[in-house]
């Protein structure tokens, strides 16, 4: 990976609040800030039960739509 590509990725992470950069003369040390990821994880965990329920219902619905084994799905 090139240095400009690394710099670009770090800037994206910094704008997302996942990386904090400091300035020390010509150096720009970086540190990860896990707090935003913890917030997302907490939110996703609260929604997990509802998502799983909806995906289970969708799976059941798709199974009912699928042709039965031994048939080609056409009325002859």
C-alpha cells in the first residue's frame, strides 16, 4: 500500500471519529478511539432480536415461494 493511500484511509477513519491524530513537530501520531464502535455495537445488540425475527419470517416466506422438490414450478 502506498503512503498516500494509507494517509487517505487514516483521514477517512479520522472523519468517522475512529482515529485521533496529534501533532508533534513533523510527526502525526494516531490513536484508535473505540468509543464510536462501542456505541454502534450497543445499538446493534438492542436491535438484534427484532432483526432476527424479521429475517426468520422472510426465510419462511421465501421457503413457501420456492418450488416443491420434484416439480419445475410450472402448471402443466
